[in-house]
């Protein structure tokens, strides 16, 4: 073959793997930032920080879905796209962020129940 084709491109990137890693990291950084804001700012209460922490569940879910897409890209390109390690790390971080967000949602729900009945 005289010229390279699109499938023989050595510089293929797996943007889904990078996105998964970024969403996972943001999902774990969100609760920390929310609680630091609740501690340092007088306008932000702890309940508001917990509400913001529930957003890490969405970021964790996005990280898991992007990791799935990244692994599919790696399988489809027979490993040429790369990013398998980033997809694995993004999936692990996404699961952790999803767990943190669900725990925050449960804590917020129990707080609402205790405030209503107590």
C-alpha cells in the first residue's frame, strides 16, 4: 500500500478514557470542595454541601459509562486506540464517586426524615 489509511493511524486517541478519568476525579473532588466551602464560607451550610455532594453520583455514573465506551473503543481498534489503563482507573474512580454520592443522598434523606418527625 502506498499511503496510510485512517485505520493505520498510529496517533489514535481514546478520548472516552480521558473523559472517564476526569469525571471520576471530579466526582471525588466535589464532596471535598463542598465541605471545605461549608467550613470556610458563612453563606454555605453543611446541608447545602451535602446536596452538592449528591452531584458526585452523576459524575460517577458518567465516568462508568465513559469507561465502558473507552473499553469498547480499545476492543474495536484491537488495542491501537490505547487508554485501557485510564479507562480502568476512571471506572474505579467512578464507582467510588457513585458510592459517595449515594451515601450523601441517603444521609440527606435521613436528615429530612429526622427533621420532619423530630
